[in-house]
């Protein structure tokens, strides 16, 4: 009988359903297949992701035992699985608001912020299940619920405090901003690196940041707290000082395994030599290597297994010589494609030899 499944077996099955298409898996598939993130071609991939979530949700309806095992997994990434923020996110927030303390509610009232209708406290302690946080979607959920004005950061701080009191330790943090974000959003984002949330973000293994303009406070805070990142995923970082702060973040890591960057500054890659003992996967897309010395760093990555150089520009033979003259014994996959300026044939030939 299905109700007699050992709990450990149930847990493994449900984790498989949940992890079949994580956000990072989807992102990697889109990048590997060179499908633009905003292309209609990626819809089947997103649909597979949503189907996995629905499968797990149906498992929770079988019986009490299955429900008890499925709910912590369903709610470990509460802001990842919805098609539109407007339709589903307010319901998620209402669930969380039911766990706010009297002090939280008093603080909101003191700031003339009336909490919208909250449901009766559920039977599961949903805030304690969070492991993966898409902070931008949390912020957008707060905004879609009601207009908090310049008090948005306060509301985000209260929501993060709700997680902190459960002693949760985040595994991944995503900051994929929309291009139209405002100053109030930037303030709300930086709440995550305030001292009171240090223990919550210190265990993070996967970090994604995109479309941030003034990343100084955020990147510095992460560098001072998150030393054990294994995967860093960056795209479209703006601002003249972004590479300096990203370099600081990279250099602070103890065991970085993969580094992906799209539309970034080539100065960032120069800090990768600090990760020579652990870094195995580097993927650079749409990077301008004008006057860059990043190739010296890439040549030091003796543990490297995969290297992607896609749609990058201003790569010269002299520039890549350190890499061409280096033996990388574990390198199994090299992808050098695209680019709008004259291509570096020597680099392409080296890539072909390495893949033989």
C-alpha cells in the first residue's frame, strides 16, 4: 500500500521531483543550448519545470503521511514556482503574515502600515521550510499585495526576520532583477546583508545576481559573510565599480566550483586565479575582453573541466597565449563560438584540440 512507504523512500522520491528542474538547471539548459532567456523557444523547458512542481503537489494530496513529507519540499523555495506574481504570490504572503509576531504587527502599525487580511495560522510551520530564496520575487510579491511606498525595505526586513527566527539557513539566493527597478527596490534588496541576517545567509552555496547597478553594499556584505559559495551566476551587472566589488566577492570564496557570467566586465575574471584549486566550470558569454589580462587567470585553473567562451569580443592571439601554452589535464569540454568582431582562430583551434 502506498501509505506504507518508508518515510526515507518518500523523502527521496519527493526530492527527486522537486530537483528535476531547479532554476539553475533551467538556466544551464538555456545557456548550453544558446536559447535567449526571453525567447519563445524556452517555453517547453519552463513547462517541464512547472510540471515537476505540480507532480509534487499532487503527491501531497494522497494522505497525511505523504502531505507531511511533501510540504517541507514544496515550501523550501516559495517564490520560484509561479507563472505570475499577481495571481499566486499574495496568497503565499498571507500565509507567512499569519506567523508574524505581535511586535511585527505593532511595528507595521507604528509606520502607518495596516497588514492586509491574513489567514488563520496553518497547521505547518511554513516559514521554517525555506531553503532557497528569490529575493526579487519576494519584493515583487510584497508590492503586488499593496503599495508600501518608501516603507518597502521595512516590510522586507520583517519578512526576512520571520525566516530568521526559525533559524533557517539558506542554500541559494537569487537576485534576478527586472530592468525597471527603482531606488526603493535597491534599498529593500540590501536588507539581506544586514548584520541580523548573517547566520541566515552564511551557508549559501548558490548565488545569482543580475541587472544590479549599485552593487557595492550588497557585494561587500556578501563577501564578508558568504565564504562557501560553490556556484556564482552573474549577468548584466552595471556601474563603473561593479567589477571591483565582484572581484572582492570571488576572492573571499574558499571552494568555488562554477562561475557563469553574461554581459560582464572582463576585469572580473582576473580574480579567478584565487580559485585555482576548486574551480571546475567557467562560462563567459558576451564579454568584451578589450585590454583584459583575464587569460592569465584562466590559465592557472588546473582543475578546470569545462570552459565556455561564447559571443565574446576583442580576443587577440597575444592575449590568449597564456592559456594556449598551458596544459589543463582535467579539461573535457571547451566551447568557443560566436563573437561579432574578428574571431581568434588560434583559440578556436585550441578548443578543437582540447575536445578530441
